[in-house]
């Protein structure tokens, strides 16, 4: 599913240049559950941004589902970001003035091929994450864990094959975070979605098949080339 070869990312130029990733080699098979750990500034978000097609300023190879991400045309890249990948963030990134249902159906407005019944699909994925009873609640009326469930439902809406989550439990207490992790594990197991999660709490994960540890942009744990 994911194949990285000598992946490097340097921000800036000259004396102020920062090597955020250095020569990463990694294979994450289809259906895997991968965690990415490492201290602040070790390159975790940089890696996720590349995998998500948000950053193509890298050196080396980054292939997802058999395609080199840098080689995608603008149109292919936006299809990749909208359809192949689902993103989940630490701060939920929900729109406060929209209900859970409307937040989840939002990707329909950016899609070329419109979902035939956006609200039905949104209700379906909200039920999938355990929020079937809160379709019309606004983010301000939901707990942190419930907000993150809405965000996960939004990521699932377009039926992604890959979920990329950047510290999805970073804003949650440990017990709530553990429930969110179980939900990711369930989606991986039951819906065969490949999951890559950046986390500081990898001890909470039960079914990790692939563990990546970054230190100063270098991979110090994980499958070598
Ligand atoms: N847009 C940017 N421009 C310049 N430098 C950047 C940029 N984004 C990240 N960096 C630098 O690249 C390195 C890796 O950053 P990155 O955000 O990937 O780390 P991280 O592991 O996600 O950290 P955190 O745990 O704090 O989120 C850091 O030294 C950071 O300062
Ligand atoms: Mg980060």
C-alpha cells in the first residue's frame, strides 16, 4: 500500500535548511495498522503530509497504492486526497456552525462525482462511529471524544482505503483516547482500511502491525529497505 524509498524532506535552503526527514525506507502493506512515534520535531507530521498528497516537495520515492505521489497531476492529486485518503487531526477541524451531519457531508461539496444521497451516507457513517443519535448536534454540544468521532465519520465518508491520523487522541483524556483508538482498530479490522496514526501513546494500541519511530528525521525503528 505504502512504499517509501530514501524519502527525504528538507525545508528551506542554505544555512537555515532543516532536514525534516532523512532517507526513510518503509513498506506498509495494505490492511496494516501503523503507528508513527517520535519526539516533537522528529518529522511525524511531515511524513503524514507527504503520504496524504499535501506535500510533494520531497526527494526519493513515495508510492501509495502503486502510484508515485509526486507524479500525480493536480486533478489526480485532488482525487487522491478526496477519495483514497481520509484525514483525522488532533483538533478535530469541525465547523462550529454546522451539525454533525452537515460536517460529515461536507466532502460531497468538493467531490467531482457527487454522492447520490449525501445526508443518508453521512448518517450511515455517523452510525458507524456510534453517533447515530447525535446527527443534528453541533460540535459545541458534543464532548471531545464525540467530536473526534464526527471527524472520523467525515474521514470515512468517501470510503477511503487509507486513514492518516495526526495525534487523534492528543486532545482527549486517556480513557476517551483509548475508545478512539479502539474505533480505529475496528475500522482497520472490519473494513480493511489501512491506518497510519501519529501518536505519543502507542502503549494504548493493541493491534499494531507496523511501528515506525522517528528521531530527528531518521527512522530508528520499523522495517528497513
Ligand atoms: N513548513 C515548514 N517550514 C520549515 N520547517 C518546518 C516546516 N514544517 C516543519 N518544519 C520543521 O521540520 C521538522 C519536523 O517537523 P514536524 O512538524 O514534521 O515534526 P513532528 O514530529 O510532527 O512534531 P510534533 O510532535 O511537535 O507535531 C521540525 O524541525 C520543524 O521545525
Ligand atoms: Mg506534528
